[in-house]
C-alpha cells in the first residue's frame, strides 16, 4: 500500500521536476516518487546509481556496469564474487555490492535478466547461426545449443 507524501520544492527545482515529467510523459507525482525511491536505495547501497536505458531506469554500479549484467556473469561463476570480479576486472567489493543488491531486489534484477534472454531468443530467430559465448567456466545453456 502506498502513502501520500507532501514535499515543498523551491521554484527552480519544481520547474526542473515538471520538465522531466513532461519529457518522460509521466506525472510530477510519478517522477517525484521515483526520485525518492531511488534516493532511498542509494542511501542504502553506496555504490549504486540509477541510469536510464531506452526509457527505463536501471540500477548500476557508479561509473560502471548495470547490476543485472554483473549478476549475469556472477551466475556463471556460482555467485563467486572473487571469480566474477576477476572476469569483469572489477574490485571484489563492487561485485559483492551487486550480489547484495540482487538479494534485496531479486525481482527487479531477474526481470532484467529475463528481458536479456528474450532479446537473445529474438536475435536467434532472426540469425539462426548466432552462438552465445559465455565465460570460460560456463556450461552451455539450452538457449546456446
């Protein structure tokens, strides 16, 4: 259940919020709520930032990859943070952050992983000869065969 929240913004910030809402064709309330929710998550997870990709907001490592991308590789390494970090050339604490974020918001990350798999399946329909290449320790998935 959601609860109403009232906030006061000075005119320049209100105008900026209004412009973002108009540009994204969303209500000011939707955009304000998104910023608050993202801010709460960023306060909880210090390496987190949100970026827009094709009109959707995705959790990302600050200055780095999207969290779902790190988790995709981590699953190939049985969620071993050190092996994943070595493969991606990331600091292990960043991979541990991604694993922790995934534990807190599995539905969000699983949805992105599913969308990525659907994208591969669509490509495979258009290009039947395409092959999925994984990390060296990965066993081929059903989609790759």
